[in-house]
C-alpha cells in the first residue's frame, strides 16, 4: 500500500518547490513575444533602410549613420530606422520585465537587470536625440556607444551565472558571448571606416541573438528559479 502512494507523494513534494506566482502564462508570452518582435523589427527596418537609402552602405556605414539624419536632411528612411531602434528598446524593456518576473535574489542577477535598463536608455537616445538634433546641442553619440558597449556585456556576464545553474552548456555559451562582445566592442573605434558598418552589424547580431534567446526562454518558462535550489539563488 505504501508503495502505491509513494509516486504520488514524491510528485507532491516536487510540486511544493514550484512557485505558483508565475509560470508560462499570458503575461510571459506577451513579454517574450515583445522581446523577440523588437529584435526582428529592428533587423527588418535596418535592411529596408539600407535598401532604400542611396547614401548609406551596409559595410561602410553604421546603423547609427542610417538612423541619424543630418540637419536639414531628415528623411522617411531615417524615421524608419529610428522606429526599428525604438522597437528594439521596447524589446529590451520587455526582456527586463520578463527576467525580473523570475524573482531571482542574486545580486549579480539584479545588477544585470539594471544594466539592461541602461542599454534601453542608450539605444533610445541614439534613436531619438541623435536622429533629430539640429546640431546645436552637445554631441553625445560616442558617449552613448561607450555606455552601450559596456552595459550590454555586463548584463550578459552578470546573468550568465544563473543560467549556468540551469544549463551548463547555455551558461558557458553566454559567458563566451559576453567576453567576445566585451573584447570586440572597442574594436569598433579602430576598424577602418570602410568596414565599420559591417563590424557593427556583427556586434548587433550577437546582441540580438542574446535578446532573442532570452525572449524564447521568457515565453517558455519565466519561473526558471524553481529549477534550482534556494541556496543557488541567493
């Protein structure tokens, strides 16, 4: 008789460790979908802008060149690419909200979420301020690029430890991504101008890969904290 009840008891004990505060629900699917959609829209808008623009090339000009209109030269193409960047900002914020729903108490996890907000602010300023400035205000583009180049890899590296507890393969891949981006980021300022656009798009592709991965995970299971023990989460 005891043997008959054992599986049921074990199932009850396992369920006790699963939080009921969140799960794969409508909110998680919305946040995950927004994170993925923001990345895809940014990609599409960049390619559409490149296809329509006669003054910007994929290899020789950066995404910022395509999005930043010069004084008296604001065009629908600039607005189109800016819209893609703002969609990406929405995806970044959706990712931030989705990760915070996992209620991880680790300090590095919370710091990573903070730097995600820094990423969102930096991209929003690149799209908004730089695109519509008349040239009278301070030039802040380089500072924004530096900030973004530091905030994003810090986000990846600070959150990778938690993912390592879930999947060692995923954790190692995320650590590698963060390190590669941290090393390659400064290279954008020394690569020949004839190729800096292509170089920047490689960096952008790596960044978008991380956000799409996070979007998929948020969509599938925002309550990832339930998979590890309490001592691993603190």
